[in-house]
């Protein structure tokens, strides 16, 4: 590790000194994480995507109740999970330096929406991989950052960040996108992708960080990062039938059951039928994304 300089920040003596000091404080966790990651063939790519990756266990990560050892284990397990997808398009995208398109949805009036994935370089405190939903103008509508961890020999996905559009994007843009997706909000589409991913990769549980459990609620970040905290996680998790499991996170459903068309008022059935068709588009494309290529 001493021979690598992931980014210019590592040339700063003050930054290197702080890293060494924190490494001494969290030696076992830091060593375990770096030994596991540095043995990977894609280690240099991970460093290119997240320049501060070597010090990830030194700071709040994913949910703010994790200690340094738990943070190290969470990071290690995420990349072990990606190894179970090796050879698929999705595996490559989840560690990419820049956004990689995963799938495109065709909505009302030929509106197109594209879902991308990349390493969580811009949200490294909230997880390891970020999903991005953009419209045909490349306007960001929503993003979600997560890690896949391991508990009692079962995979579990933890969403550490869920954001809407940038501040300069008007509410009208989101309103029109929701209309074009037959009433599905952008954030809901991200969750639909996550549910399909869970179903196809043996993820047994899904969790979402609570308002109080978000890393930017930690005392050290309240002044410097608190202004970036816009979303109400608790309200959104409740809207999709989540249940609070602890002060730090919510347990989310593994899917939301579709209403039967017979139970829907006749004047709304056409809209719901098209909504279900949009979700079927997503399901079919996730199946392709998670397929492993022969020989890999």
C-alpha cells in the first residue's frame, strides 16, 4: 500500500499523517480490510473510483451505529457479493469509476429513463455502489447508495443514502417524470430495481438507514455535511411498508405485491396495466444484467 498514491490528496503530509494515526487506532480493522481488498484483481480500479477507500473504516460508514470492525466487514463483504455476480454486466458496473448504463425504461409519450450504476465515489460514506436514474436530458432524478453485507450466512442489502434531484431541478421535472412512469416516483423505481436484484442474487433482507442513523447525523458531520441532508428517509420507508428495526435503520419489504387489475377501479385499470408493463420491462432487463457470461 505504501507504494500506491491513489489521488493527489495522498501526497499531502497532513493527510498521510492522519491516516497513519487512525490506522494505529483501528489497526486490526484497517489491516483486515486492506489485506482483503489489495488481494483483488480490481484493487487499482477500486482506488481510482474511491481515493479515500483505504481509510474507510476510520470514519462513519453506511449507518452510524457500526464500529470500525463492523465497517471493515461490511466493505469486504460487498466485494465478495460482487464476486458472486462475476461475469455479469452488473458486476462491472457496480465498481466502475464513472456511471455505466444498466437499463432503459420506455414511459408515456415515448419518454425514456435510464438507470446507471457506479462505484460510490461521490457518496463513499453511504455505501460502495450508487444507482442513478436519469431522464432523456440526462437530468438526475434520484440516486441510491448501498452495500451488500453478510449476516448469519445470508446476504443483506443496506441502503445508506437515497436522494432526489439536485436543488436546481424543479419539482415540475419530477412531477412529469412520475406521470411518464404511470405514477411511479423516481425513488420508487430505484427500489423496484433493488427488489429485483435481491430476488435474483439470494439477498435475504433489505434495510434502509433511518433519519437518525444516517452518517451525516453523526456529531462530526452535523456542521460540515448536515446541509446535504435533505431527504426524510423515515417517511419514504414507511410509504413502502418498511418497519423501524432500531434507531439506526428500517427493515424494508423484499417486494411490494401488485394489486390485481380486478381490484382497481375500471377507469384506472389502463393506467395500472401500463405501470405493470413498465415494471415488467425492468424485471426482464435485470434478468439479463445478472446473467453470467459463459466461461467467466
